[in-house]
C-alpha cells in the first residue's frame, strides 16, 4: 500500500517515466506460450477443417484456403501497430 502512496506523490513526468520503463521489459520467447497457442489454435482448426471437409482440387484453391487466415492475422497486426503508433 505504501508503494501506491509513493506513486501518487510523484510528479506527472516521473509517473510517465515509471510506466514507460515497465512496458519495455523484454520477455523470453516461452513466456505467454499459452496465450500464443490460444491465438493459433482456432486458425489451425480452421485450416484443417477446410482441408478435410472442403478438399481443394487444385493449387489455387489451396492457396486461397491458406491466404485467408494469414490475411486476417496481417490485418490484425496492422491495426495493432497503428493503435500503438497513435499512443506515442
């Protein structure tokens, strides 16, 4: 509880520096592995389901099946980077 009162007594610039320093800590690759797997699991199930139930007949059909989830991921990443750049 004393940490919170110390934080409230700081000047606004010091508060911002404290918060920004906490955001830049580097993480190892295996931290948050469960979250990463929860993000990738629906995409993998989607691709496997489409390949099993709607078997692509030629190479272009297969490419469209693979490009759809990749396009969704890229759109999400673009939105993330745009939102992060707006915050700075």
